[in-house]
């Protein structure tokens, strides 16, 4: 457990030092980073269309048999109409080859065709995995102040920045977010991958901003690259982004406040579910947590959040099929990606934007835009 003294000091600082949101218009501070080319504008041109191998196989095999069993001047005669199937190909073996050998070659051809189609589909999925998706959902929140109806949150996660230059998926996310207006931006950990990525991460947090608040909760890679929460705070808070690690923040918004809280990283931090749970139970709260597996570890009656946003899994990063990962990192729990309804409230698990390797399979990068609405009309007090 981290010292209560530090924690109390942080909470005290939050309670006594209300967030001072930057009044800079979102569009103004969302200026895009310099980059030369958006690879997603021409993704299809890089993938050559797969030839229709299956329809040509009988002809190919026929020519092969012909060349081996007859001289070139004596081509194999075309099959008669009665020998043609409905697709126009012969179902009978040519002269000079046994039925068994013929069907063996047919099976081999079908196998080659299946492998070709499978490889083509995988390459398409691999290439398409570079395109960033925007996941949108409206969440109904019991007890939400009606003045907060329509409040919009954006989540950016797992960017794994390794240098000053952003990777294509992150540049694409910045372009997409530039078209949005959101009240609160949440960074849910693993924002930088190495210490060399601190500059690029700082640029990210200065560039992608909420109109009312920009919040951050640390992930395991942020800890691994920075060694301490103190170092993480120094980097993040220098960008006017607020760190939420076992802390909560009442964000001033529309004449009221929206509570946002963050749990510290499960693997390298020291999550304090007691402090965070107390904050969650007081009022509808947006919770930031890097590893979704933490949500399975919470005790009964811990509390119910307005919505919880997390990342860490990358949706499996390399999957056999959508949401069928080969392996998931420790701390993922039973979650892969997408929306889950838990006893602690709705949970979104982002696939994030980056990773140790620049390619994905059946786990495309994403950002999420979440709109909050009261679950029921506000009851008017009798006059
Ligand atoms: Fe992580």
C-alpha cells in the first residue's frame, strides 16, 4: 500500500483545488501533429486482388495431365456436354488418368484454393487492422444530474508511444477526434512504451483535450518506462492533464460537476479499492482503470459506476478471429474487448491504438466516444 499520507494529500489537494479547465476551444487545441501521409486513404491499393484460383484448377490440372500423357500436337479433347457439370467443368477424369488419381488431384487443388483464400483474408484483416475505429455508445446512468445529459467522453488507450513520431493508428485517431467535441478526454494507460516515448506522449496529451477536463490513469507500461508514480505525475501534469491513481476529481461542467475517478495500475501500481469505492458510491462516477481484470476482483457491493473505461488487452492484438485471442496479457481477466455489463456497471474495454508490434489481426485499434444520459427523467419536487 502506498502511504496514506501521500494519498490523503492527493485527495485533499483535489478537494481543495478544483480543476481549472482550460477554456481553449477544443478545435483550437486539437491541432494535428505534422505528418506527411495518411496511409488509410489508400488502404485497398496495397492489397492485390486474389485470383479466382478455384475456378481455374480443373483447367490447370487438365493441361498438366495433357502435357504429361500426350504430345503437344495432340491436345486433350474437350469434354462432351454430358461430361460437363453445371459450372462448365468436367467431373470425370481425362483419358489416361485413373479416377483415384484424378480425385486426389482435385482434393489437392481444393486444399490449395482454401489456403489461398485463407491467406488472402488474413492479409486483408492484417492490413485493415491499421484502421482506427470509433466506437460510440450512449449510456443511461441512474441518478445522473439532468444538467449532465449529453455529456460526451472520449477514451484514448494503449497508444504505446515509442518515440517523437506517432504511429499511423494514433495519427488517424487524432484526425478523427479533431472532428469531435468532447467534454472530457480520458487516457486509460500504457500511453508510452519506452522512456523515448515521453516526448510523443506529452505531445499527445497537449493535443487531444477535453473542453472541461483531460484525465489520465497509469498503465503497466507507463510504470515500466518511468519507474515511479512520481515520474509519471511529473510528465503528465506538465501537460495540464490530471492523474487519477486511487483518486477522484469532480469536474466542473454545465453548472454542476461530474465525478471521475481512477484506480491505480494492477500490476505495477498499488490500487486502493477502498478509497475509490467510497468515491464511486457517493455519486454517479466515471471510472478509469487500465486493467479490466480489476473489475472482477472487486468485493460485492463495492459500488456501481456510471461507466468504466479500460484498455490493456488490445482486444488480443493478434487473434484467430474477432474476440478470439491467442493470448491476453496478465490483468485482462475474462475480458477481451467491447462492452460488458457487470455488477459494478457498464464496462468498455478498448482495443487501444498501439502495441509492441505495429500490426494487428482481427483486433483493429479503436477510440470510444461515450455519451451520458440520465436513466430516468428527473422527478420534480412538489412546490
Ligand atoms: Fe497494459
